C-alpha cells in the first residue's frame, strides 16, 4: 500500500487552490466558496482537511457545482435514464458490470435509440465484471453504432490483455459533458428494487434489496469525470471516438466544492487510498464509514483505532450478509481489535450492502466505487467524488443515520463469545485478504 507519511511529512507547498472552469480563484474567493467566513469551528475542520488534501494531490478543488445524493438503484437509474434520454451530443459510460438482464436490455434499447438520433454513445466495460454477459449483447450495441471498448480483455481474440488481475471497477455516466453520475452502482437488476431502508426485513436472497449510493454532479467538476473516461479509453486502445463537444463551457450550477479522484492499478500509488487515509488520520470529531467489502490493511486499521483512541467517534456500517462469504468473514476477523479500541461496528441487516461512502467531521464526504480492501487499492481502477462543506455533510450524515436504524450494533462482549467455527472461518478468509 502507499505510505501516507511520505506525503504528510512536509507541509503543503501552497494554499489549497479552488477553481471554476474559467479561472483559478483568489484565496479570498476560494475561502468564501468553502463557506469559512462566519463558521469558526467549521473553518478549523475544513482547514485541516483542505491542507491534507493538498498534500495528497496538488490538483485544484473545483467550485460551482451541484451535488445530489442518489440513494439506491431506483433513484440512480431514474437519474441515469432521465439524463441519457435528454442527451443531445454524447453519452460516455464506464462500468464494471453490465448485465444482460431486464435493466440491462432496457438501457441498451435506450442507448441504441439515442445513437440512432445522432447522439454518440461510448461504452467502456470491464471484461471480468461483465464476464457473464453474452458477447451477442455487446455485438448488438456495436451493430447499433455504439462505440464499445472492453477493459483488459481476457480472450486474445478481443485484443491485447494486460495483467488479468487489474480491473476497471469505476462506475460513471457522463452526459453531454454537463452531467456526471458516479458511485457504487453497476448496471444490473439486483439494484432495481432498492433496499427499503428502515424495514428490518432481510431480502429473500442476495439478488434482491441491494443498498448502494451514487452521486450526481452538475457544473465545472464534470470535466474531471470526462478526463478520466477519455484517458482510460485511450489507454485501452479504444477505437477512435467521434468528434463531439466533450468539454463544453460549464457555468456554475451550485455552491459545492468538489474534487474527483481516480486511481489506477498501474499507478505508483492509489490516490483514493491516500485521500481516505489522510481524512481519517486528521479527523477530530467523527468518522462515519459505510463499506460493502471491508478487509483493511494495517495503515487503515491503525488510522481507525488511533482516531477512536483520541476521542473521535468512529462508526462503521458493514454488511450483515454478503454476496461473498469470504470477504464477509475476512472483514469480521478485524472486529475484535477495532472494538477493543473503541470503534463502533454496525452490521446492516435489512439489505445487501454494496455502498462505499464516508463522511468525516461532517465536512469531508466521499461517494465512490472504492471499498476498504486490498483489491480496491492495489488491483482496481477506482473513482471517488469528494465534496467539501457542511450542507452536503449533513445530507451524508442523515443517510448514514437512516442506515443505522436498519443495522445491528456489534457488542464487544458477545463478539468475544462467538463460536469456534466462526473464528476459524474468519482466520481462513483472512489468509486470502490480498486477493479479495
């Protein structure tokens, strides 16, 4: 894993930069957009996180955006289908899983229809994530004029393959270069029913009632999503893209300050890992993480325990059941140490958890594709959206508290008394942590 101390040993070289699409803002304007004028406590918290974000990456923050939480599949798909239906120039889609199920066919029909109307559709999907999807499904999209690129194909007949363990786990849809939707939600009917937050009723199977989160961004930060998509397309030797207005003028759409972080398996370090680790390390009030696949490395584990020991309220919402029993039990093998340090752990029971979100100190929030596991930080291309500010932090906190009402808290004493069979499963699963 990348080491945080390599970045944190020196102060940032300059004050955090805040930009719109057209200009780099003066420090005074930047401070105003960060809402630090009359909120001294928020100023302290924001300053800490801003300084550390600057250490992790010199890339500027982008002001002037709207940011909307999309809780679960129905809300996310409504936003996605609505944006695509209204597209006039192009639609760029990057996804880990594109299933040929009812939802997948409905989206395919819409994409083909938009292509026939003169809207250029470009699709980038992962070869392993979409392994179960018949080749004929993607052939139909190609026949409809859609530009399709397979990320790291496994079959030589489909193109040159890199390391088969390196996967594209990003999920994003960029429409007309003006709207970006991203988060943890793949293109699959398992999300279609939503999670029914608030009802303590476990779904009948792992194929229904998935709990996940996306985010919709409008404004200048959309260009950062677009840049990541086009860079991956080029790296994968995708067919030449039709000329479109991929980077239109983007006027301000709101007051949110955003940084879009993409990590790549072939990069020297994972910026999504460093950004989250830094935020946890600098937390002073609260750390609220919702994580589908939880198999932390030593630095993340230490950051969580040290935060709890210095008085930070650290709460984790983790899955009560999963589509991967190995990951579930590997994650549980860390519970005893975390509970002993004062970390509060809650397992979601009313839905299959697939979300990857965090809100720290109420002012640093992220929604993305990155789990807290070795695969996300070492082997996958991932994408996270960071939003700074108290207003969006309040929305994230409200979402977290809604999930808490549908979760069961893990009692430390009872956890120590769990059966030997459970402990053996945990230790066996933990041996595989690097590959999970």
